[in-house]
């Protein structure tokens, strides 16, 4: 049960990273494209991704809070050991998102 829960958390984090990468690549495409349709698709996908990330965080927090003491301890240990590398990946991804949003805004302002 504990291994299944931690595996689910790892799958959710990996899925969020893959979704973030696809949104970033779409953002780079939108920043290089002059098409308003690509920009609209990028903004909609960014909104959907932010809602999905919020739901995943809420789901994980609720699962940890409703779990027993042993599961909480295992989650805290796994978060503390894996958390640093996940935080580095998230920080790099957010930096890329910020840069691609800057490119997108500058290309929109230029047109």
C-alpha cells in the first residue's frame, strides 16, 4: 500500500513534468509564430496545466493528511530524499516557462 502510494506520487510528478515540457515547447513555438491561433492554444494549454497541477497538489495533500502515521512518515522521508532533485527540475522548468513567456509577450508586442 505504501509502495503503491509512493509510486503514484512519482507517476504524478513525472506526468506533470512531461506536461510542463510540452507546454514549454508549445510556448517556444508560439513565441516564434505570428499566428494568433498558436498563441491561443498555448494560453489555453497553460491554463489547463495550471489547473491540473493544482488538482494534483490538492490530491497529494489530501492523501497524505488522510493517511496513517506510517504512511505520513514514509511520504516525508521520500519527499526529503527525492525532494531536492524534484525541486531542481521544477525550478529549471519554471525558468524555461518564464523565458518562453517573455519571448511570447515580446513577439506579441512587436506585432
